[in-house]
């Protein structure tokens, strides 16, 4: 059992958890993830380790409730427990001093990009962060990112906060303003990551994305997480999750993530917790 | 029971295993074989001639004292028979069910020369089940604590048997397992209808009671490395991580929705209990009314195809590139599959998977094969017949063509010797690797093999580890 030390909503439906997992806290590097299983009947789902505190023996995860398991998770509060947490899994992000590095997060993707943004800063990069959200309330971790990055640009689709438009437009603007950008890390919905890949491709800027296929074991045993990169099959859980954006077959990833769409609806109907969590979220409580 | 003469004994026919009817069981996940009743067990045990030189034993990879345990059954001493079995085999309830007995112990039994061998496996199962169901698994005596600590990586049969032996020798044992549950392939691979998970659980619980410390959710290499285990107080390490890297066919279309590795399909169904979705949260391909094709001919392929049938597949096919004679699965499994309505397509090889515009599998392009000269494995090699390609409609495919070795240990412990295929090199007498204090056994050494071989390796390693802990080399 892994105890939840604190749980709070950062945005509607996006919740931050601090969980006791001393060993993982000690070991994890930016870009790695855990697989959790809430209870005996639960599904195993992957979640990025957004942060850790070695002294407290805790890790932080930030979860967007999109289906049965994530919504059930988001209905938990401090002092509840999670049955299984395994990790750290996956390859750590490749970090070096590229020069100027831009990390781009869309929605909950900001939480996934956050630890790597810190590592990029620590490696000596001039770091720029673009935080995309649908509206103001979905712009995550702005203060945290401002504390580490040299430049931070929030963007919203509706212009309710920061730059009005998509993260891709902001990125293109930065590039066209003559800034020399050496590295881009983009994490968010697949269409966003694909759009970033197409934005940087003509400029030949090295661009990485973090892929989010459906996983089971997370150790390379099942092959369920496979994706195509540079025409070859990879197992995202052990070969990734970060890959060269210009070589990823995004269409395939989108299609494979739809494998259980129908069942996911069934699973949701089978539960009732999610409404509770959702309502709480709307009221801004936790 | 009155003493029978040898002649009388030889007149008793081999007792059939009572089983669920094929039509009924293909719709449920309950165990297919129901097990001998006491009456059947007594009759079968009487068939054993109690040979002065029991040749059957040479066919068992761990040398189970077959004659004596069967002798005890024929005297009605079932618990004693179970104890006798446990002297050599830590998991008789498992082996009695899944050992390929017809190739091992039973293939050597003298009765098999002219007639039918004694049903050694069925008797083994009977004795072990009797013990578990009536007395509970008894815990053996433990030697005084030695103060030494051993880390075992992997909780499959190899790790479990090693843990059982070492704890009895007085050492402290921690078993690290990557998954959230203990049992390895016995849990996530072999389906409930062949090996009820309750049996695995009972064995694991018995080991816990003896003091074995199980640490699930621990991927060695990531959570801790082998070097970290050795410097954090473990005196020796046994690596028993199995052969957990699924091979794919490497043909076009293999990443379409509906194409699974056998590992993924079976793990979803067995470990995650997707057959009870939505009571359990993990989904699996909805096989109801669909055409399923499983590629391969081993036990794994049989387990996958029979599972798909139980999930409601309208047609469930085995597609194998050699002929029926070369089928590597146990004869009983293939036979059971046929009874359940599984169709077999021999001498056909997949060339390409074809999907619809949304990326769902719809067809497979197959090529007909014929058998040529024997290959390195001694089996006749399948050769493609030019121009024989044709299409078959399928909705789901399971690739069951074997497993390689998972590279996590190799990447994080480069100072061990590995073969080109990534298997760990050991001294077969001691299971010692090239690294001091580190031993390895089971499928990670041999490549995909059998439960009993993996257990045998665990036992050999336990003996060698005990010596190493006493002598320091
Ligand atoms: C390496 C990795 C790191 C991740 N890190 C985070 C994280 O830090 N925070 C976070 O909120 N999420 C993260 N995810 C995504 C998260 O694992 C999924 O949201 C989760 O598995 C969905 O489970 P569910 O039962 O709630 O939803 P489901 O009922 O399984 O799915 C609901 C909907 O989401 C789609 N979907 C299914 N699987 C995924 C997936 N893996 N990613 C995106 N959409 C999916 C389905 O098509 C469906 O429409 C990560 C994924 C990976 C692979
Ligand atoms: C579907 C199927 C059906 C089979 N049917 C039969 C049969 O009928 N009869 C028979 O005799 N044999 C059968 N076999 C083969 C048999 O199951 C294996 O030979 C046997 O289980 C090997 O045992 P093992 O202990 O070496 O490894 P495994 O049983 O594979 O166990 C290894 C364990 O190690 C864990 N692990 C892996 N990496 C790590 C790590 N880095 N850190 C921590 N833990 C790790 C794995 O999660 C796993 O639990 C079958 C195999 C399969 C897949
Ligand atoms: S362990 Fe397997 S091979 Fe040995 S006697 Fe028992 S069934 Fe036969
Ligand atoms: S060889 Fe056959 S008959 Fe002889 S002891 Fe073994 S099982 Fe019994
Ligand atoms: S999740 Fe099973 S191999 Fe990656």
C-alpha cells in the first residue's frame, strides 16, 4: 500500500498527489514514470513522476481524469492509499546543454514536461517554457515553471490568459523572431505533439515527444505499448517514452490508443465515483 | 485393498482423467481436468509394478521418487505420498497439471513399452491436491537461522523453488517481483482453466508462512540494481527473471489494432482478469462472435486460442507453419483444444496483416508451406510454396511464436556473461554466473522451457548458494 500524503486539484479534473514511495523518490530521474493500480480489481496505468522529495520519501504525480482509472484516482484524498506503485520505469530524458531549450506542455502534458524542464535548466540550457491550456484555469504549474525557467509563455485557446492561440503558434513566433532554438520537448495530446513536430521539422530543430500508448506491465514483457518510430517497432515503456518527434508515426499511436474506446465507456458506466470527483473539481475542492 | 498379483495389476487399464465436457468448458474458465477421485487414484496406483529399478525416475528432470510416492498412494497414505513428492518437487500440484509427462517421466515407464504408462502426473496431482484440500500445505522444519540473506529476482517457478529450499536451510530470503502479484508465468501466462490461480496462491502463502519475504512492484534494474542488492546486505543473488520478451513476426501490419502478443493477451486475461471485465477494470479485445487466429503451435498458442474461444470467439484457429507432427504443444493440450472446437490450419505462414481505414485488423495474407529437409532442431523445415498466397478474414490475431530474454537485467548488469540471444551463461552444475555471489536459472538461462526444468534449476542453485554462503566461494 502506498499512502497518499496530499491531494489537491490544480485545475478542473487535474489533481496533484504526493505519495509515499521512498525508493522510487530516491531513484527516479526526469522523464521516468510509475505504473499504479488503485485496488485489487484495478487496471495498471502509467503516470509520469512530476517531482520527488528524497527527504520526505515522496513522489508527485499529476493526473487528468479522462477515463475510469484516472477519474477514480482523482476521487481519492489525503490518507487514502494506492494498492500498487511500481517504478521508476522507462528511460530518463536525454539531458545535455543544447543551448536554448524549449519545453512545451499542453494540458496535463505540462506536468509531464516539468521535471525535464528543470533538468534542462540544471544542465545549463537557456530554458523557455510554453504552457498551453484551453482556458486560463488549465494553464498548469506556471509559478513552478517561472521559478526555474528563463522565459515562460502561457497560452490559451480563447485568449482568456497569456498568448491567444495554440502552443505551436507561440513556438513558431519565437523561432521567427530570430531566436536560435536548439532543442524542443513537447508533451501533450497527440495532435499537439504532431503539430509541434511539423512546426520544427522545416527548421531542423531537434524535437522530442513523450508517447502515451496503453501499457500493461511497463517492463517490455507484453509488447502492448508498441509504436512505430523511424519505420521500426519500439516498446515505448522500455525504449522510451521519449522519442524523436520527426520520426514518430503519430497516426498509428492515435489508432492504437483507440483499441479499447468502447470498453472504456463500459468501464466508466460501471463506476460511480467519477461523478463525485468531477463535481468536487467543479466546486474547486478536493 | 487386497494385494494384487502382477498379472492382475497389468490388467487394470490406465484410468482416464475426468474432465468437463468440451462444449460446456469452452464457455467457462473453470479447470478442464477435474482430478482423480480416490477410487480412480487407487486403481491407477495399483497399475504401478513398483519396479526394483524404476526407470520412470530417469525421465523426470528433478528425479521425483515416483515409485515410492505411487506406492504410498496405493496404500492409501496420501499425505505421506505428498510429502515424498515434496522431497524433490516443491510444486507437485502444479507439475502434476502442467508437466509434459508424456515426454518425461511417463515416456520412460516400463508399462509404456507394450501398453500404456502409469499416469504419473495425474497421481502426482491427486496426492498434492489431497494434501492442500484436507490438511492444508504443511510447513516443513526450518534449520536454525544462519544470518545470511539471499535476494531472488523473479517469482516464477524457478524463484519460488529456490526460495523454498533456501528458507528451509535457515537463510533469510527476499523475492523481488516486477509485477504486482507473485507466481510468474504460472500466474500471468498459464490460464485458470489449466492451472487454477488458487493453487499458486496456496503455494505462495505457504512460503510466506515459512518466512519468505515477497516484494512485488520491484523491477530489479530499475528499483534496485543487482550491485545495489549486493552492497545493501544481500550475500547472494539468484536471477530467475524468465523469458519475458515477446517475439513478433516482423511482417507488415503487425501494429494494427487487434494484433496481440500472446503475453499481452494472456496477461490481460489471467493476471488482470479481463475475462471478468467490467467487474475488473482491464479490458481485452472483445472476441464475441469474432474470427481469431493464433500464430504458433506451442503451449502458449494453445492457451491463447482456447482463451479466445472462452471469450466467445465464433472461430478460433491455430495457424502453424509446420504440420501436426511437429506441433510443439503437449499432446493433451492440442487434443483438448480440438474437443473445444478449435480449428487447426497447418502448413500456412502469415505474410502480412491487412487492416481497414481505422487501423483495425481485417485479414491476413497467408502462404501455403510444404515440409522440406530437417533443420537444426531436427524438425522438417517448412518451405513456402510459390504462388500459393491467399487471404483469410480475421478480426484478432495473437502472435505466439516464443519469447526472448528481457534486456533489463543485461543493460543494468553488464558485467555478467550473456549469450548472443541475451541468456545468462551459468555453470550447469551450480547455476553460478560469471559474477561472484550471483546465480541464475530457469528460462533466463535456457530460453523458454518448462516449469519443472525451471524449478530444478532453482533447486540446484539453492544447494550451490547454501555452499557458497558457508564457504564464501
Ligand atoms: C509514459 C506515460 C506517462 C503518462 N503520464 C501521465 C501523467 O503524468 N498524467 C496523466 O494524467 N496521464 C498520464 N499518462 C496517460 C495516462 O496513463 C492515461 O490517461 C490513463 O492510462 C487512462 O486511463 P483511464 O482508465 O483513466 O482511461 P481510459 O478509460 O483507459 O481511457 C479514456 C480515454 O483516453 C484514451 N486513452 C487511453 N489510454 C491513453 C493513454 N495512455 N494516454 C492518453 N489517452 C489515452 C482512450 O482512447 C479513451 O478515449 C501517461 C501515459 C504514459 C504512457
Ligand atoms: C502461456 C504459457 C504456457 C506454458 N505452459 C507450460 C506447460 O504447460 N508446461 C510447462 O512445463 N511449461 C509451460 N510453460 C513454460 C513455463 O511456464 C516456463 O518455462 C516457466 O514458467 C519458467 O519459469 P521461470 O521461473 O524461469 O520464469 P517465469 O515463470 O517467467 O517468471 C519470471 C518472473 O520474473 C519476473 N521478472 C522479470 N524481470 C524482472 C526484474 N527485472 N525484476 C523483478 N522481477 C522480474 C517476471 O515478472 C516473472 O514473474 C508455458 C509458458 C507460457 C508463457
Ligand atoms: S515432476 Fe513432472 S516429470 Fe517429474 S514426475 Fe512429476 S510430472 Fe513427471
Ligand atoms: S516404471 Fe512405471 S511401473 Fe515401474 S515404478 Fe515407474 S511408474 Fe511404476
Ligand atoms: S507495457 Fe508491456 S511491453 Fe510495454
